[in-house]
C-alpha cells in the first residue's frame, strides 16, 4: 500500500485527499496544512470549513501541519500549493525527502519573477541532492465538484511514460479518470496560461458582454496559448486536449472559477487590491499574468489577450479599453 503525502490544505489539496481516498488502489494518505489551527480543526471536524466546506474528509486521511510527520515514509509527494509559495514549501521538505519518492505537481501557475514552472522548481530545489522523478497533474477540475464525486477527467503527464502509467493506476477511481500524456511542458504551460485568459473572460462578463464575446475570447485565447507553448517546445495537440482546451473552457465559463471571478469584479469597476483582500483562496492568474508577459516577451511570441490582462491588472487600463484595443488590432487570417 503506497503512502501519499499531499502538500497544501487549500481547496485543491483537500479535494485531492478526498478523491484519492476513493481510488481503485488503497493508500495511506497524509495531508499537510500550513496553518496549525486549521489543521487541528480539520482533524477534529473532518472537514475544511475554510476552503472546502460541507465535504467530509475520510478518516483514513491523516491531517497535520508538521511536515516531517506528513512526509514520513511517503512514496508519492503530491504538491497543491500556490505557485508563489511552491519554492519555499518544497525547500522545507528537503530534510525528509529521498530519491525513491515520486513527485507530482498539481499547481497551475508560474512562479512570479522567474517564470518557472512547478516541475522546474522541483528540479531546482531537489536537484542538489538527487534527480527527482516528476509528473504533472492538470485538467478541468474544480475542487468542489471533484471532491463531491462528479465525474472528472484529468491528465497525468511525465516524460517517463512508465511513471505516468503507474500514477494513472494509483490515482484512478470510479469518478476520477486520468489520461496519460508525455508532454509535461505543454500540460504545465496550458494550466498556467488558461488562468490569465479566464480573467479576461470574466472581465467581458463584468462589462456586460455576451456569449459571442466569450466564445471569441476562448478561441483566440487558445490560439495564443498554443503559439507560446509550441514556441517553447510543447506539442500543439496537448493544447487541444483536457489540459488545454478542456481546462480553458471550464475556467472561462464556470461559476466556481476564482480567476473568472476576479475578472468579473474588475469589469464591474472594483479595484484589484480590494478584490484580492476579500479572497482567502488564490487566483493564480493574477501572479501568472506578469510571469506570462515576461515569458512571451523573451520568446518573441505575441499574446494580445494576455498582454491586455496584464495591463488591466498592473497598468491601470480599464477592462473596456483593453477589449477595445484587442478588437482594433489589424485584421488578419485565422
């Protein structure tokens, strides 16, 4: 029976603990929660009222804010921490890690300042001690719906096809279906970029635009996501699959999307600082927008929607002005 350590007691980390408790293969599950008071409350109440209220955490899930306790004997380390904090958290794990462990990132974002993907951060942090085996979990998956048992399909990606297949078998359950993929670069980029496009989709709704606008935004958003991903070495077909198009549609249209919600409120004229101050959970697209601008600039790839999202977030541009600038770009062939 494999031991799985899940790092991150937010909505997605908690949901993954619940989901994996239903896998076809039985596991020992341990969930690391950073806040000691929240970890204690979750252990007693068997629910995460702060991030995923109303859902029972099964008794076989151990909950702790003590990193060594959670990582003790782990075979698989599954990271579900915000992108901006991933490096710090993985650095904290170092004393308890060893080369036989498998590392899976379930974070959809880029590190602000470095533009690093989560697998790159893992490789950088752990590479001084051993060469880690790394996979990426992504795809259209709202935490609440996955945890309550709605049928959910995601991607498990690794350069090592055998590793991806082994994790597929370990994680799969009756309502949690995994597809393997050998393009972790494309899967990670897609998971990060779609959050930025979702802010734009929310802004369209916030200013009162309709379905025509959202459909155009999703389609052209996918086009610019694919341009950057392929320029960086990913496969175009990855962007048309679950991790790309699937997650893009979900995040741009679903009412549970935090990134879309940020965009809606921006479109209605609310300042970004006020929006973020009222959120306990992280909207990864806000930090990723800056990293994505730098990444696209270094690659020489034009990403007009993502660039306007950055301008709205960080340069004071109004959502209406950003939409107008996109619509007034030179006409071209699709």
